[in-house]
């Protein structure tokens, strides 16, 4: 992987903690898990399944636009996070800078509209709504957001695991260095649905799904924390290989920092799932350790984006490096060092 020495010019987030990045940081720093609610599921399902949902949008975060009338929840979350990131970087969201590109990442996609459409297909194929179908494709949110913001650069969507945002950063670095775009907006978003929420409980009954969006505006220069070091991808094909990759990832990360740093982990609060990562990171020069998943829940394709947002905010406020752990659960582990 080409190390993307990128500056994080602006950040934005929508999460169960609220509709801003500072609200998320405050909740994670407080260390108190946010309330969870039972997930509504079809059929006769008696075993527990909980989720943490994004609260209703405050009036100032409600965006009205023709492209957003039928847009999915992940599109609405992403619009709010993108606007916050642009504002954070000093831009007017109504007039984004020229040469702006966008990369959207996800794991599940527009699952609620997809479920609704295929339910209509099963009920009566002739009556399945052609208005819903366009909202089921993976690229739908990126299309809406690019149109809404007036982005004039390249736009793409990547689908992958929870740390797919690292591949997006690599692509953004290439786009910027090759002159394809001047800056790049990287977005990750997920929406809750019963199928993915229930699937998590098969890994462990205390895994709680969540939803939201994270946004980072990156460029090759300018103010803002910098992604100085990227460790990975460190590939693995089994949980034993994953343990070795985590140890290697943690050792290389420690070698990249001098003095103290904030550690942002992928820990869930479930010992059986966390033991390897806990052992890999213990004993480091950590001034603070944040574990967002224990507070916010498992947001799948959005989780690493939210961790990077927290890393940027932490580096800004503490003027110390932030090490972000993104071990993933499928094929590859990453970590990166964000310096103020």
C-alpha cells in the first residue's frame, strides 16, 4: 500500500451520539455505553437483538433537496457528515472547492430500500416500484451526494470490510498525486437493519449493531492533522494468522511514534473477541485509550471512518499523535498514526 501522507483538513460524523463529530468524541471520552433498543424483526424471533440508532436530526441538520426526497438513511447521514467536514475545513458547503473528488465506502449499502424492493418483488413482481429500485444499488448514495454538493471531480464507491476506508485513503492519495483531484472527500456510512443486527449476534450475543456516517476531507497539504504512517495491509486467512498480524501491526505502530500518544482501539468490550488485540497493544506509551465500539456499537463499514475522525480530533486537541487500530475481521489488518 502506498503510504498516503495526507492532511485531514476537516471531519464530520453522525452516530448514535448525535449529529456532529464533537458529540461523538464527547460520548466516547465519557466512556458510558449509549442506550440500546430492541431491533424490530419479522417472524417469531424470541432471542435478544439490540441496536443503537442515530437520534432524530435537529432542525439545523435537516437537508431539503429534490435528490434527497427518497434517499436512504445512509445518504442523509452522509450529507450531514460531508457538510460538517467541509465547514470544519473552512469551506462553504453550498460552494465546495473546485477539483474536489469523493470516495464513498460501505459494507452493507442501502439495505432498507433493498429489503423493501425485493419484498415487493416477492409479493407481486408486476407491482414492484421502479422508483425504489435505483436506491438499492451501492452507488446511489455517492450519486446523490455528488449532485447535492456539486462535486466536479472523480467520484467512486468501494465496498468492503470495516477497514475498507484505508483503501479509500490509498486511492485518494493516488488521485491527488496524479492531479486527478485537488482534494478528496472520503465518506463511510451504514444504516441499521434487522438482518445485519441479528447476524452480529451469531458472533456474540452482546454485539450491538449501530449506524451513522463518518467524513474526512483530505489533501496533500494545508492545515490539519496528517496521516504520517500506515501499517498494512497485513493479510490473514484465519484467526490464528489474524493474531500474528495484530502483533506485527502494534509493534510497527509503536516504532513510528515518539513520546506519548492516544490509542483508538477496535475493542468491543467482549473478552473472547478482544483478547488478541488487548494483548497486542498493552504496555504502549498511551496517554489515553478510546474504544468507540464499546460506546457506539458495531457500525461495520463505518467503524474505521469514525475511528479516524476521533483520531484527527484527538490529535488536534492534545497535540499528541493518535494511533488508530483497524484490525478488521476479514482478510487484512491496518493501523495508522495521525500526527497533529
